[in-house]
C-alpha cells in the first residue's frame, strides 16, 4: 500500500477510534441518571486532560522518530478508556476514564500531522490534509452509524465495541506505512534553531491569534451536538437513534466540506475558510435554539458538518504555513490544539450550566455569541497584524511564516 493511500485509510480508521463515545457520551450519562451539570463535568475532563498534555506532546513529537508506535499507543489508550467507562457507573471512575481518553486523543492530531508532513512535505501538505479530513469524516460517519445501531439494538454501552474495532484497524494500517518514508526533519517543519519551544510559540503572534480564535471556535461548537441530542432525548426521542442520525448527517456533510475547503482556499485563502467556519457556527447556534423538530435538527447538523469540515482543514494548514522553517511545527500545532482542548473543556461546562439553569435553548444562544466574538477577534487581529490571505494555491495556508 502506498504511503499516501495508507494515510487516507489511517484517517478513516482513526476517526472511529478517536471519536470515542463522542456525542453518545452525553445521552449515555443521561440514561445512567446524571444531570446536565454532572454530564458536562465528565465530558469536560477529557478536554482538560488534552489542555494540559497537547503542547508538551507536540514538542515531544518534534523530537521522536517513533511516531508510528506513539500513534498506536494513543489509539489503544482510547479503546481501553472506552471499555473502562462502560464498566462502571461511578462518576469519578468515569471521569478517570475520560482523563485517559483525553490524553490519548490529544496526541493523535499532532502525530497524524507529523506523519503526513513527513511523508508528503510542505508543498503538498494542505491538499493532503483536505483529503485526510474527508476520509476522517467518512470514518466518523461510518462509526456513528455502527454505534447508533449497536446502541439502539444492544444498548449504549456496546458502543465501546465499535471503538475497539476501529482501534485495531488503525494499528493494522499503521503497520502498512513504511517508517523509512517519514522524513522527520520535514515532519517538524525544518531544522530547529537555538530558540526554545516556549519562546518560539509565544513570539509567533499569528500563531497566538490563531490559537485564540480556535479556542472560541471549539468553545462555541464543541457541546452543541451532544446537548442538542440531550434536548431531543428530554423531549422523548430515542437517545441512540437520535444521536446516531445527527452524527451521521454532520459527518457525511463534513466529507464534502473538507474537500471543498481546498477549493475555497485556492481563491480566498485558508484564513477566509476559517472565517466562514466561524460564521456557520454562529448560524448553527441560533438555529439550534429553535430546533424543536427534526425539520430544524437536520439543517443544524448540516451546518455543523460544513463548519467542522472547513475548520478541520483550515486549522492545521494555517499552523503548518505559520511554523514553516521553525523546526517546531508540531509544537505549534500542539499549542493551537491546546487552545482547541481548552475550548472543548469549556464548551460542555458552559453549556451544561446554562442548560441546567436557563434551558437548552439559551445555552445554544450563548455558544453562538462566543463564536461571533471569535470571528470578530480573528478578522480584527489579522488586520492589526497586517496578515494577508494567500490565494491561488491549495498546498499551503494563508498565514505569514514565523
């Protein structure tokens, strides 16, 4: 199997494994008798673990030559955490499982980025990320369908079976990738200079702006699907079927959106792709507040698919271009994904508290307002820093290099 093809198969398989319980966790905990605040707490722990681990993990990836082994360890850690999660009804043990899943999951994105960059190089990276993300979302859709069927027919606890299957498949694909095809210098964005990783990250202002924007993006978007599923479940809908249908709709849409991102970037640049994604999150949050029927739930999930598909390509492409030549590309991605993890942590906490005291509809409006603020900061910040959109290409991002 050629390395580029293996990357696509890897992203398909990894998607189902790294998603873990994903949107099913909220309704699973709800069916176990936990209130929205407790559910938000448990869901937020995985994001907290990612928040603490992502940047150090990225720095380690810049230095290790054992990227395939590290990736296999991470995906098996997620599978183990998922199995442990369904084996207990204790909130603290569930939280511990979420911590394990969070650390493992936060390692996957920079590891996949490093392997991809090391195989295809900087020039082809943006286009390859677009294809990777398309297969990633296709894998998520397949996993959501399988999980929905398992949850509906056997119970939500059996969703762990799908996670284990995809984890084993991921390890099988990793074995097909020739480790000799990975250029470790290219994988870290060039040779490192004398500056420390921390200094490089904090001195790169475009990266800091991107990190702040990504924080708002994920804070606004992260909890919408699971809390919309909880709102529908509270209204009497079947939790497994509801979550499965919603996830399949959004993930299927993300496949096309990921491929579309490269085409949009060719004309407008990846910074504009991220702006569009933020605007879609705002629209989605407002619409979700009034999604009392399936006729509105489906459009809400289509908007999620578009926003996540575009953002999933734009973010790593922007990081790679920004950090080109620094030798700290994966640390840079780790820093941005730390912000992403912070958003993932904050999102269910904010949504859970607002939903418990003011209702689900108000929580969606609050999340939409956060996305609107992130969009304003992104556009104003780029203007202040004098950053320009790079157009006419699909193999790079639109940020100025460090």
